[in-house]
């Protein structure tokens, strides 16, 4: 974590830089598409011209979707995978409605052109290769959109939802070929063709590099292995991981990785776990609470086992600090990245609030006590059940515990309800959003 001499006000924060870059990407490409649309000629009738408009914009949305999930380090370290995933979700619904609108207007346009019913036109278009590919892509996008509706998503196992969601790449491939066969806009000039191919190559290239090439290279280079399995509590275990040249791994305290343990579970099953100790160039540590089959069986992993790690990911790091003082707030096993952040900070002026129902559930408490003591900070273990009246994160309570709270960066990690309650209180206390740092450590 940055020392007091390193923390300074920036003209533009890292997250602002990233958001401006993303907006610039969107605006520039939309502007180019608009110019191409208006200069490439109209469709066979006015309705098909409108259909072409929606089709071109669907293509841009698809490519932006790819970039959001490509796990590009520059974006991830500034914005965080959780926020990128949320944007991916909502833009995904935008893509769904854009594709549906495009498809519906295409059928209506040809039905009007030929003077026949839309149903008959739909059947005729299904017999054309280019149109059939577009229909298949649209069908897959609709299915993914339906299973991503929150009430339905909650009823599905993550592995089931993720398997269906992976069909999106098939849909993108079908849509790409469909556009190559159908569109005339991007073949209207040499510039249009160069732009079109460059945009697709950039989008697909980013995805392949971020999701496949970098993880494979990193694991081959570092050769991660389990060096120790340490029970921390009856339902909590720490896994220590070693490897080669770990001093060159771009990991920071507060980040998380997606972990696979070949031989322990099926290779396609993975879990996101935060680093529970600051990376030191010699080893990594993750600490997990037993909440499912994957985390429950971690204590059975054999020392020496191979580890496949994707990451590290996340913007929950000291890169975003703006103040000398820091307040770290943890709930339950969410203490793991908080503990890592505390270890990375060599300075004092730190306060830790650790929320658990009972002190016996406070994971890594002795380590926290030692680290806080060394840094001459303050640690408060906040116990009690919320349904029995415990309200440690009310605005007044927070202000009493941390009088200078508006002069500190606040890092929060814990259950969603707790995190939202803390954020609400901080805003009521006048803490600027730029000083509030949270991140959900998950894959979906």
C-alpha cells in the first residue's frame, strides 16, 4: 500500500482515466458507424434502411461486450472486474433488444417489399444461409438473455448458467459471418473495410489474449503448486501457493484470482478467492470459508498439487488511495483482502473495523491484532446479530468510532447487505465517492 509520502491527489483518478478511455472508444466508434451508415446508401426500402441502422449498432455493442469481459489488465486494475461485469450485464440486455429490433424490422421490411405475411417471409429468410446464421445468433442471444434475468439466474447453478452463457461466443461467431455475408456498409469503401476488420480483430484479439493467452503463459512460466494447507478454523482453511519467479507476478494486496486445482475438482470448476496475505515474491496465500462443495473440500488438497490460477484481478488496491489515513472495514471472511491491504501498508494512521456475529468467528484475528499493533493503529471487533439490534454501521456510530472518517480512504469487503449499509452511511456522513472502495470478488 502507498506510504504517506506516496499518497497524493491526482488530477484524474485511475478509475476516471479508464472511464474516459472507454467513453472515448464508444463515442469515436459510434461516430464512425454513423458516418458510414449515412454515406453507404440506403436499403431496399425505408424499413430495411432502419433495420440496417440497428444491425450496425448491434455490431458495435457486440465488440464492446467482448472488451468488457476480456479482462484487460489496464481496465481491470482501474475499474475492477465486478463493475465491468455489471456493465457487461446491462449492455448485454441492450444487445438483446437491439438484435431483436433489427431482426423484427428485417422481416417486416422484406414482408412489405414482397407483399406477403411476416410468417411466410420469416420462413423464406430461414432458407438463406446468411439470414439463417443471423437467426441462430439471435436465438442464442435471446436464450442467454432469458437465463440472465435475475429470478431465473438465481435458480440455476453457476456452472449451468456459465455453460449457457459461454454460447455467447458461438453467437458472436455466427453474427460475424452473418455480417460478412449480408452487410454492404462496411464494404462500401477501402476505409470502411479496414475499419471493420481492425475493430473485429482488436475485439477478438483482446478477448483471446486476456482470457486464454495470458493465463496459459502465466501458469506455464510460474508453475504454481500447493506448498501448505493450513486449517484456520473448523470451517476455514488457508492454501499456500508457491511457484517460480513470483517476484515478477503483477499481484497486489487486495486483489483476487480465479483458482483451479486439477485433480481435486473437474478442470472447468473454479472459484474466486482473494489473496489473504500481501504478495511477497515468494508465495501466495488464499483463505476460504466452507460455503460450497469447492471451498469445503479445499482442506483435502495434497501438498505439491498443481494449481491453475487466472489473475490476479481487481481494483481493490492502494492504487486508488487519495488520503493519508485509511479505514478498513471487513465482514466475515471478507477480512482476507483487508488483512492483505493492512500488511502492505507500512505506515500508521490505520483503523480496522471487523464485523462478525461472535468473536469466535473472526478469521485471522490474531494476525490482524499483530499487524495493527505493529502499525500502532486501532482494531475494533464488532460483534452481535443485526436482527437482535446490533447496528455498528449507522452514521452516528461510525462517526463516533472514527471522528475523522471524511479524511480517510475507506475500503469495505463483506456481505452485500453489509457493504451497501456501510456505503449508505458513508455518503450520509459526507465521505466522497472517490474515497470509498469496494469490490465483489466473483465471476458473475
